C-alpha cells in the first residue's frame, strides 16, 4: 500500500508564493526551510521550492520552462465569489469569473504567481 503524501510545485519567487497561498488563500504554513515552504491542506501537503534549490540537491536537470500548463490545483471554499475578488484585487491574473456549473457547483479560475492554474470551487453537495 502507498499513501499519497505531498505535491511539490517549482516556483520562481518564494515570497510571492507565500503571499498567494498563505496571505490570499489562507493556507497555514506547516514548514519553511530556505526557499522551500509546506502548506497544510488536510490529509496531504502542498509544497513549493525553487528549481535552483532542487537542482542543488538532486542530480536531475529541471528545465527552466516546463511548457504548457499541465496541472490544476483545486481549492474548495464556501465563498468562491469573495475569494476570487480578493485574488483579482491583489493583481493576479484571472481566467474565469465565478460560474455556476450544471451540477450546481460554483467555480472560478485564477493563476498563481508562477502561472499554475488554480480552481476555486464550492463544495459538492
């Protein structure tokens, strides 16, 4: 048996990342070590680190450009509209304003400081 423990996304600016995920989304910081930050997200951990730091620790060449978007992070909130507006007002790029889906869920999409696609969504009933 294997348990899914964490996701690490590579970033360029740890300060901007902390401001987005902790300051705007409100995720508690679990640990910080230099450019590495872990956020509490429930049963798993969402972590971020710079490519430079990872390159210094493992013998793997992480490319500067990773190509087109290939990951989406979803965050569940009771107030999609308010969170979307807070993120928009902070100057982050928005993709889709809060929209009610046919199944009754409200979703919105924004980009984090490194261009990761972020879904803000209401709980599924």
